C-alpha cells in the first residue's frame, strides 16, 4: 500500500497515435479574464461554445500541473487500497447518497458485461470535507480542500461570472448561488475505469463503457486525461466526436441545473465513455473531475434574464408542464437514485420519470 510520502510523482500514459475523429472545441483562455474588454470577449465565446458545442476547454486557470498530478497520485493510491478498505466508505447509493466510494459492478452494460468503473466523491460542506475518509486521504485532507477551493475560486467563479454577463444578469448572480461556504453537493472526484480484456470488449458489442448521458449540476470540470475515451455529442450536428486531451487544460461541459435555470437556452451536454483505441486498451483510465452544483435550497426555475426573454426561453420543462419546480437538493437526490440502482442495465433506465416533468435519458 503506498504511503503519503510516495505520492509526489505521477506519470501520465502516452496519448493515442490513432487518427480519431476529434471534436473541434473552442477555448476559454482565462489569461484574458479580469478586464471589461477581456470579459466581454470571453463571455461571447463562452455562450457560443455552450450553445453550439456543449463542451469547451479552459486554459491558464492558475493551478500548477504539479498540484494536478498530486491529485492524480492520491487518486491512484486510493484505488490501490484493498477493496474491503474502500468498501467501508460506500454510502447508501440506492437512496441517492453519493459521497464516498461506489464500487464497480453495480450496472450491467452491453452483452451482459458488468461495469468496471469505480468512483470516489469528496464533497465540501461549508468549505470543509466532513465525510469519513481513509487514512491515506485524511492525512492529506487540507491539501485536497485547498485544491478544491482553488478550482472553485479560479475556474468556477470566473465561468459563472461570464455566463451571467452573457445572459445580461447581475454579474454575481451565479457566483452567489455557488458560494464556497454554503451547503451544496459540489464535489471533487477520483474516477477509475479499469481495463477490459479483448474477450470482454468483444462481448460488449457496442464498445461503450458508459452510454450517452447528461450531468446533473451546473458545470463539470475534467482535467486532461490522455487515455482517449470521452466522446461528446455535438449540439448542432448530433454527431459523436472524441474529446482530444489538450495540454494544461480543463475540458468543461454544462449540465442539467444550468439548463433548467436558463429555460433550455443552455443545454445539458450529452457525452459518453468509449472503450479506448487499441493502443491504450492495456491501461486503466484514471480521471480527476470537479462537479459544480448550486446551493441545495436553490429552486430550479428559469431566471429573469433579458436575453432569455428576447430569445423566448422563459420556461423550463417543469414550468411548461405545470409541475412543482424542485430545488437543487431534491433534484440531486432523485437523479442519483435513478443513476445508482443496483443490477440494472443502462438501457432499461431510459424514459423513467426522475421527477415530474423530467425523464432520464440514455442516448446511444
């Protein structure tokens, strides 16, 4: 078992040499952020990106690669813990709790193959991680909290500011409902897709580790992951494209809550995870992500935006159908219960009502 003193080096695998159909994604360069002219340029680029592509890159976000690699190293060390140790931290997944460890094998994929995806979520409550942690992570809790807070302050706050500018809202509208010190379900995640044998890949049939889906919060941040697997569905064309690893970047997508708050003007972006190309199938895929969610008591009604009124986006699916509009905490619990049902196939979940007015979708 690795000790804390042996975590400071992390080596990423080589990128694929295969000629994949890469998505052409715009970049939000935060080096331009902080002046009226720079903010205006970035806001225009950002709203166009999330309206058409759904995904974009963020660069120059002010977090050193050494600190990022340190989090990858902690994630790798966590997954090297014995299974019985990790399972001590499994929450009540069937009832929508998701902070802690989700073991592999809970869902059935193509060909009856059980998933090999492990998840470790760490949420902050009033700016601190309060959930139980294994010794390895508890010894490094302050560092993990500081890293998560820097993601919030250096990336999430600027993006929320730019979205508010684009929607002609008060500049602090979205930052005010994502305050670090308020209780929400935002969390840092270490995620591991273990490799499949060639026989398992053949049995899968469709070659997918995870079917097309949307995330449930506002914004998801994904650190550069050299193992090609993420595929995104272009809003404009409907085509699936591979997300290319871009050096020193975050890959970012928008999610369900932001779609609700904007009456569908900003769409929740559809993505899936494929079996990697052949020259990367011999390695596991380790992911480092941050899932941003607004405060639990925020009611997910369409915001009062001049732009949305002009464009005709004044009601989300709850409001259009005359359904009660859930708050973020209620929606989170309901969708997580739908996502985490043990033993079901992904396809069987399609079309289930998660909350009145909103159905879960699984997209090929």
